[in-house]
C-alpha cells in the first residue's frame, strides 16, 4: 500500500503527539527485578541456542561427545543425553 510523503509525515506527527501526551499508569509499571529476570531468561535462551548450534557443527566436524562433554563441564553421556536428540534435528 503506497503512502505519500505527507501521509508518512502526518503519521510521524501523530506518533509524536501520542508520545508527548502519554501519561503512565501504575499498571504500566513493573519492578526492575522483574525486568532483569526477564532479560536473564532471554539471555539464557539465546545462549542455549548458540550451544546447540555449536554442538551441531562440532558433531558434523567429527568432534566426540567426550570432547563436547569436557568443554561443557560434564560427562560425554550427560552431554549426549541433553543435546543428542536436539542436535540431530538442527
């Protein structure tokens, strides 16, 4: 849907007006600790995804589960049990 430059400028003005007129409501607020916990959970999920991708590449390069387990600070069996089925799907 093509828009004219004037449509875009008008939309920008409307957004600016809404931002300037915004009055926070107590329901909009949440404790900093809740926000930090959410960020930490997202970071952990991203890290877990990176680990799975790295293990998949390592396995396709012939790296043993024993070596992967050592890098992860666990046994080969524990690493394979945790990541083996997931890595096969990647």
